[in-house]
């Protein structure tokens, strides 16, 4: 990245002394301290009212975002009966939503790095609220799917941009805590989606009413965004007032050469794959398992969805902050701890998910116990992956990087996993029922069980990707630190060490 893309105007020199470990110092002993670094010593009680309100708004919208996304999972059987569709078409509903979500994420990333993020967020929440409401009135399956695709466009704008606002409000441990709170809303919102979907459908007698709850909350969110949300200058929290947006081509080129971004995105894709598959098919699979138990009794899928939602929510409530706290506690001693925690989470989750799959027909309580543990370790990764992206990518490229990460992780992750699991399940059912032509409950259960085993292998693959990320994380983070300090208002840039390649590429001396 040439220096002219980092500096708006003025001549300056840079002191590169006593910076991050691994960067050679020159002859001076002066410590580099920017306003943002002083900000790293802040505690939660030091936050301003405006900052607290902004984080609250972002978390609230993230909560209803995921409530809306997983409401359908809690009423999937009712939807399938209404439209008379099989498992493959049932998985297609979520897959179409994710496809539009991922395809538009890079577009909103580009816009979010250059234009008002507040306006883009308000537009996105308005779009998905209106299209969710409209979809609830559709009686044609393909029209219903079309409106779910439009919902994905609206949600893409929010998910791409919101984390970058947090990154421009806070730094280091405070940023990590705020990101943990933000991503804490994902499992909680997902769990509430199951609960709201199943219970609203039960109370009203119509599954369509389950889709009419979040649009009301979305309208309130739009008002809060327009009136109270703070949209800070990009890079503000890190003390840089001279970072300038570059062309989209340069942004993509730089991001695609970032090893930490690429491998952490690959690992996060595996997380998305497993989360999407379990969220969409988990309740139905456990319901089929209960039906095979001699003591299964008369259990409805709505009640199973309610329990699954509570378990998933509790796993997220404990897992997301636990992962963030673990990383924060060890980060000052182990510079590569973030990807290691993510790898640990996935490698621990894999055997637990397998145990959940094999115990569903034996003991419901034991199955939910393994579901809880599997989801707990899976949730360790959520806020850490976001934190990694924000500190290995320049502030003016973070929305673009978020969009690109969403595109990749959803294209190869949860966009295809519900549909893939559904296709594999249907194929196995046809094979196992070939002799009789009758799909018994046992055949349905075993087919979906074998299909869900795929998630266990994907989690191991994700753990390997995060271990590879650890090889790049330190170097990529240091490059961003150098770039931001080079444009800080506080830095008198002098004594440039021409032997440092990072310095030559980041600074233009005039």
C-alpha cells in the first residue's frame, strides 16, 4: 500500500521505536504513545453515555436480526406441511436467504467504508422488517422464498457494517468486551427465534404470526439508529485522522494477501457451516429421536424447538463471553492466543456434536446435554473471529473485509449446509427405503443422523484452519499498527529507518 493512500496532506516523519514485539528498534528510546493507546487503559465505567447507547442499539438490532433468521427453524415442520414440501425444499428456504445475504455483503462493505453507516443501517433494517412481514402473507412457496431472499439483502447491510462501528469507538480489551456483548446477541437471538416462533405459532394456531413479531421491533430499531446511534470517523479510536479510502480493487488486493484474514475466514466458514446445520435441522432431528424412544410419549416438535432454543441460548450466553474472556486473559502473555482459542473450541465441539447425534434416540436429556456442550465450545469463536479481522485489517478496509468474510463464510458455510444436509438426508432415505418404499420414522432418523455427522468432520477442518491462522497473526497485526501510527495526528514522523520494508511501503516523506 503506497504512502499516498495513507496520508491526506502535510509532511511528516515517523519514529519506529519500542513498538510491538518483533519489530526492530532504531537508536532512540522514545515510546510511541497515541491518544488511542491512552484509551486502551479505559475501564467499562469510563464509557460515555453516547458510547453505551450506541452499543445498546447495535446489540438490540443484532438480537432481533438473529431472532428473525431462526424463527422459521422453530416452525419448520408447520411450514413444510403448509407448503407441502420435503426436507430438500425446507433447507432451500434458509439457503436462498443466505445466498442473497452473502452476495450483497461485499456491496454493503464497499458502501460502509465510504458513506454514512447510519443511513445504510437504517435502510437495511427497514428492508428486512418489511419483507419479513410481507412474506408472512404469501401462500405460494416460491413467492415466500423470494421474500426470504429480500430479507437476506437487508440483513447483509447490518451484519457487514455494525462491527466496524464498534471498532471505531473502542480499542483493545474494551473493544473485545464490546464485541463479546455484540456477538452475545447472536445465540441469544437465535434461541429467542426458536422460542418466539414455536410459542407464537402455538398460541395463535398459525405459523405466519411468528414472522410478524420482529418487524415491530425492527421499526423501533430504525428510529433508534437514526436518532441516537453514533457513527464515528473511521480509525478514530486508534488515533488516526489521516487514513484515506483507496480503490475497491486495492482494498480487495490487500485483503486477499492477508494470511490472518484468509485462514481465520476459512475457520469461521466451518463455524458457520456447523452452526447453520445444527440450527436448522437440530430440533427436527431430536424430535425424530424422541419418537423412537419407548418412553417418547406424545411430544410435539414445537416443544422440542422451545427446549432446543433455550439450550442454544444458554450455550451462547456462557460460550461467547467465555471465549472472549479467555482470549483477553491470555492475550498479553501469548500473542497468538486468539486463533488458538478458536481452534480449541472447534476441536472440543466436534466429538460432543457426534455424541449428541448418537444419543438422540436413547436419552433426550443426554442429547440436550451434549448439544449444550457442543454449542458452548462452538460459541467460543464468535467474538474472537471478529476481533481478529478488526486488528489485522486497516480501518478504511474493515467493512469491505467484513463483507468479503460474510460472502465466503456463508457461500461455503451456512448457505449450503441446510440444503446439503437436506439433500443428503433425502438421498439416504431413498436408499434405505428402496426395498419397501416406505419411509419409517427410523429411516428418517438414521438418514438425518448420518447427514449431520458431516458437521463433525467440518469442525476438525475448521480447527486446523485456525491453527494455521496463528502462524500469520502477529505479523499482520504489526503491519496495521505501523500504518495507523504513521498517520496519527500525534506523531512527529522522523528518523525513518529505510531498511524497514514496512516503513517504505507505508510512509511517504515529503
